[in-house]
C-alpha cells in the first residue's frame, strides 16, 4: 500500500498518540525516555483530534498511520476550549509533581500551566498546527503535502495565517519550513516561532 493522506477519523486517535511519542524528541523517538508515554500526545496531538477533527489529516501506509498534521483555525478560542473541555480531567489525573521522571513532570507542568500564544502573533496568524511524520514516511514529499493541505483548509475557511513552534536545534526542520513558505516570527532560545500568511 502506497502512503495516502486522508482526513482524520475518530479511530485514528491512538495511532496519532503513538506517532507523537515516537517523534517527540526533535523528530526522534521518546519511547523509554518518559515514564508515561501518552503525556506528549495529551499536549500536542490528542486535543486537536478530539476538539477540532475537521482540521486534522493523517498519512497512512501498509503499516498504519505514520504521520499527521493537526491544528486549529482559532488559537484563542481553542485555548479557551482546552481550559473548559480538555485540561480539567488531565489535571485531576496528573497532580503537579506526580510524574515518574523529570520529563514527565515537565509535561505535567504544562498541563497545569500551559503556554499561551502571544496576542500580537495570534492577531496576524490566528491558526496554529502541529505536524509529525515517522522516519519511514520522510523524504517522499508527504510533509510538504500535509502542510499544503492544512494551509489550503485554512484558506478555505478564510483564516489569514498560521503559526507554530520548532525546536531551534532542529535545523533540518527549520530549513524545510523555510522552503515551504514559513518565516521566522520570534526566537526565545527555547522555540522558534514560524508563520505563514494567506491571501483570503
């Protein structure tokens, strides 16, 4: 089976969590480095599939789902929904400091005190996304197709721009995103914020 890109479906959620885990370390596998393997997905993948599935797309081949792009059309509204519909149950499940290691506790800390997007950025780039692709699917143009599909969906919905963060040490990813039309918006040393505007 050749790799195909399709709309996200509800039964893709577990696979999306797995891809998130296995690409969470600057594109490398985080398995074994984290006590609770679903924590990355709780922050960076799961809420999008559950709360905004219409903005999610996956890549599937004979081995199953091996990549995705997820996101939201409206970052401010999505952050509000996270507070109302996503984080309360996770905060009850994961009290602060309850993780099995430093990385777990870092992610649990983000559940309790999530990072908020800069209003100045969100005003011009209201959408944001997360994209991950397993190594077996890289180098085939699938990442570019996922990005373009997401951007086309944002334009179809009259969204003016999209942004997302990248680890500044992930030089390969930064070069790729520059090649597909994203510009650096800010760099605080921990994350490079990239953005792309649309004609709507």
